[in-house]
C-alpha cells in the first residue's frame, strides 16, 4: 500500500516532459518508455474513473512527439513490458493486458515516433505473454533486473538514435 492511494507519484509525465527533457540541456534524441503506471495505478488503487485507454495513451504519446519536434529532437518510443505476477489480484490482468497489448500494437505499427523499440518482445515469457521471463525481473514480475535491462538494451537501435 502506498501513501495517498498512489498520489505520491507526482505529476504525469506528459505534463512534465518538456521541462524534464528540454529544460536544462540541448537534447537531440529522446527515448520514451511510459504507460505502465498509467494503466496499472487506476486498477491497483481502485480508481475506475481514472482507467486509461489505448487511445488516451496514444494521444499522450503524440503530445510528447509534438514537444520533441518543437525542440528539433528525434523521439523514439518503446513497447510496454509485461507485468503479470501471481501476487497481484487476478482481476487486474485482463484489463491491464487489454490496454497494454492494444497500445503495443499501435506502437509497433507506428504512431509518429522516429522508431519504436520492442521491450515487450525482449523480456516477455513466450509461454505466458502477460508475464516477464522469470530470469528478467527482480522477483516482482514488473521491474526488470540486470538481465532484463540488458535484453531491453539489445532492442535499442543505436544507429537510428545516432543519425
């Protein structure tokens, strides 16, 4: 349980993106991995009025793309990783997976990013695609461990970023 039923997470990424990314330095490329908490927290903290859709996530990504373009930066997206875990209530996963798989489909097809890196493919358990591979997370099904991070990094196209 988190204080204030999740309110401790601060302002949404779409609200702070421009200042966080472009407020201090000259940036020419950005890699965005967002969305997992947007999907999970309304379910986790039982705030059905805050449930997000793939359409809303795509709209948020398009806002980030527009900000990056205004600053002359290239921007790359990444698919949302699986987060299944037997310790989570069973009711979470169907809704979470519905939104996660739909936004990942849209990301792979292209929504305006200069490229998309498939972190989902990097760490998912092929036998249970809503779960990370057992050797890729820190025993919570959600956060990648060193191997998971390395597998994700292997899916980053450095040549595309360095163009």
